[in-house]
C-alpha cells in the first residue's frame, strides 16, 4: 500500500551571489513568498540569500522553480523535509549586510572567492577517522548541546561572530591538522572555512550541505552524529542518525536523557533554553531552576 505523502514541505537553502540592490530584491521576494502563502525566515544581502520556508508541496515546488529559473540564483541547492503543516508562525524577509554574520568587518570576503574543500557525506565520514583530523562545530553552543558529530570540538561561543576570535585564541589546537568544519546546512562553513584558509591553515574542509545533507544521504544515514540537529523553527530539533542514533542531552532537573528543548518560564529575568522532560516541566512550571520558579511566584 502506498504511504500518504506529507502535504507540506520545509525548504532550507542559501546561495552566495552578488545582489546589487538587496532592498529592492527583498521587496520582490516578499511579494513572491506572499503570493505562494509561504512562511519562514529569509535574509537578503549584497553577498546573497539565505532562507528557510514552509508551505504546501505545490507552492514550495513553484517557489523552488522560481529561484532555479532566475539567472541570479540558478544553481541554488535545496534541502527538503516533508511536514504535516507550517513550522513557522509568520513570514519574515529582511535585508542585512551579511546573510550569515561572521563579523569580519573590512576583512570580510565572499566564499565564492575563498572557501574550504567540499566533502561529500561519504568523504566526510571517512575523513572523521583520520587520526590527524580535528572536527570543528561552527554553530552556537545552544545548538551543539542538542546534537553533534562524535569527537567534535565544541567552541563555547554564543554567537557565530565570536568564533574567529576563539580560533585565534586557540590556534595551537589546529596547527598542522586536517581541519573538518560543519554546521546545519552548510552556509556558515562556506564563510568559516574560508576564514580558516585566510588564517593560513592549509588542509581546510567542510561538510557540503551540512548536517542536514549528511542525515539524508542513503549510504551514511547520519552515522556517528550524536543527538538531534537544532533547527530555527517550531520543530527545534530534527533526527539525523538512522544507523547508530543516540541521545546526548539530559533533563536539567532529573538528569534523564531528554531532547525536549524549551525556554524558561521566567521570560523577563531568564528565558534560557533548557532540556526538561514533561514530568519535570510540570513540576517546575516550565522553569530552568528553583530560583526562576521562585521569581515567577514572587
């Protein structure tokens, strides 16, 4: 019996290309998305476009075709997840200086000029076994707390823009190593791996398509990715590994394995994202600590 196809899709994509007038492009793109009743977040800049949207299968197909036939974005690659409905509450299309903020200022550059070597999922899996390899998670700390690659170095940074300084402060860890960088869908590694090349590191590599593509590969099937992949929509986390899955996160209250990621109910003084099982969430009233629970009742 044929399984029913999900009526909606979530599309993740980015494309580095020079956009002469980001504000005008943003207006036209907003109109396109509204006409297709898409929801999500899209950022447009001089250096390109970066977005995640959700919509019906038909409308998502029309949206992807519109980007493919546009000479400016021809060649864009899409990562597609089936869903039962929208995963965003609204549509946001903004123009910014950077489509992903590494904060290099006058030293900024385009990944179309400088970037690391691309590795396919199978090449990445093989490279992780190289004894001279160091695996760098380029995401924010709250992302890798939910999931990461086995043996990855996890920089304790709250923002992508903090990563270059952390690398400079810890440069000795990476000298003479085979550098492997990864992120959610590949966009941050395009810029970060180029930064590493410009810093003088010679063997710099990136997981092409990021964690999302690695999890969808029919051969590697997400092997040796631990936990879930953090995503910036209502799903929060999505599974990656169908070969040797594991849970690395734990409930902050009882310590049991838990991937339920919520924000603290103390919205004004905390709002910290934390892991809490349903039983503890009820007892703690959604707070991350006894202190916050006391505050909301004071």
